[in-house]
C-alpha cells in the first residue's frame, strides 16, 4: 500500500523544489481498512521529496485504517478526493 501524505506535509511537498519536477499523477487513493505500515512510514526518506518537518501527516480512508504514531498522525478523509488528484512523489509515496 502506498503512503498518502496530506495536510501540512503535503503543503511542504508542494512548496519544495521536488514539486517543480511535476511528479506523475496516480489513480491511487487511500483504501478502506488498509493501515499504513508503521515500518514503511518510519523508514521512508521524506526529506528526499522535500518534507523535512516531523510529524508527517498521512491521509487515510477510514478510522479502521488509523495507526497511532507520534511521527505520523493519521487524518481520516471524510470524503476522498477524485481519482487522479494525487501524485507519485517517491517509491511507495
């Protein structure tokens, strides 16, 4: 499962030089009952895509997908954005 970055962390990405390369759009969306893997989130090199601040805010589809982590708080999207709104910022991101 990919990690969907949202909120303040997504803004930090879009303000970075990495976003100037205009990463490719993806049709992927957060999936219900799919918890982001804690190891994958904690080992991800967010700085390489322009996100230096912690915690990194994640977007999830429902409360069942929430995981408790001080380094990556999960925010439930009350309604998911349209397909094609996210970009692939990096491997698994």
